[in-house]
C-alpha cells in the first residue's frame, strides 16, 4: 500500500523481486508460468520499504504496462503505435503480450536500429519531433535524471540508466543499447547478440 508509481518507475518497489540476470531470471520464469502476472507481482513479499532500495525488476516494468492498459483501455504496443511510433515514422515493431493480452513491457520489443535511434533523438531533442511535442519536455528531464542510486557505475531514472555527466542509456537484453549524450549532441545505438 505504501508503493507509488514513482517507486515502480525507479525500480525501488521494495518487492522481493528476483527476476533479473543476477538471479538467472528465476522470478521472471515464475511470473511467466503464473496464471495472472499482475497478481503474481503484487503478491511478492516486501524485502524493503518502498523507495529505500534499488533492485532491477522486470516485473515492475510489466506492472507499468498493465497500469497503462488499465488506464487507457489499450495495451502498451497499441498505445505506443498511436502516440509514439506513428508520429516518429516507425513501423514493423513487434512487442508481445502475455496470455491476458497485456504487453510484456520489460523487453522483447523488436525494432530496427534506425528506429531505436529515432527514439533516442526524440529524447535528445526534449520530446520534440518535426516541430511537434511528442513527449512533454518536463517528462524528458524528469525521466532521465537520477532518482535511485544503484550502488554501481550508473544510477537510475524513470526506466533509464543515468550517468553523472547528464548522459543516459536504455540497456537491453543481449546487448541492445540506446545512448544519449546531450552535452555532445550524440545518440548512439548498438545491437548485438551477446551470450550472457
């Protein structure tokens, strides 16, 4: 009950979430094998008070997708296609849903590197694309600044990894990256198939 949307955005839910590479994805497999992924996540025990401890949690991002669907009446893929991908001229995106029709959210989104760069460029330009404000500039600033300390080389914003220099990155499974470095006016995209 003490958990807020900001805690979910910043991976500081306090949930005993064991679904990252550190745990060999065991919690993620348990969630995927459960009949109700949302219920699985909210039934996890609390390991810490919300907001006090960073723990990367794929299930938290799935919860964001479920919240978006509940509030908008459409899944995250359809929402992104209408409000993000279409204005950016991005097509051919694949992003699966769970058995209940909720976009997984945490990963498995397939798009061309050029389109990943468009997303990074949108952020570099404070949400502006061809003279149209696609994402509020305030959200760009808030989401890409440090909100949680990870006790590692990078910190965490709202679903972005942040660096002290003002740069930020989206890090994806198997070596998919979008780096944004505003001070240098750089967006860099990398794709690979690293064996973890």
